[in-house]
C-alpha cells in the first residue's frame, strides 16, 4: 500500500496491482500530516486549520470523525505502534494525546477519547511543536519544539 496526500485528498495505491484502491475526501482546507494505524485500516490526517480527521477505510471514503483540537496549524500526527494511542502536535505549542481503540469486530466503530493536553514548549518562538513521536515500546511521547528542545512525556 502506498499513501499519497494532496492538499485535499489522500489517495491509496496498491503497488502490487498497480492501481488506485481508494480516494479519501478530507473536507479540509489543506492537509499537513498523515499517519497510518499499525493495523492498516485506519488513518488520521492533520490539517493547517487545526482539525484532525479519523478515517476508517472499511467504512467510507469520508472521515469517520473530525476533531477540532488545536487553534493553530497541526504539524504532526502519529499512532503508537502497540498501545491504542495517537497524538497530534501543533504550532500552538501543545500536543494532544488520545485513546484510539480499533476493534477487530468490523461491526464496532473505533473508540476515540481525548486523554491529555501537553504543554511545555516555549511560545516565544515561532513554529510551536514541530513533531511528535511515540516510544516504540512504552506509552511515552517525545515532542520536538521550535525552541530547540526535545521533551519526553511519560505518565
């Protein structure tokens, strides 16, 4: 599978069959980041307007859930590899952490619960939090800010 993001759409190609599988309609002004769930059937998309879209590709080509989280541009979105967590970072110097449970039963929709708003980067510099990544085995989030600081958040 190969994911390509344009300004308003996400296209999914199967490279083995050399064909377009799906075209996701975000409804956003401009896509800034995407992350694919480790299971492969779900996707989150961050936008320049502070919104995040959760796509369940088995349900529809339209977003399952649109979350208006940040007042400024989202710079990065990420899923945890093994825990049901996902996060977003923004130019507003914050990162949001969510519980995002995906069920193996196709009749049950994903469960999305906001958990934490993380502050800690300096707002004096422009750019806010530039990137966020989860630790591969622990439920810890690393954020990199435009203030030249990398922070580790563990609970």
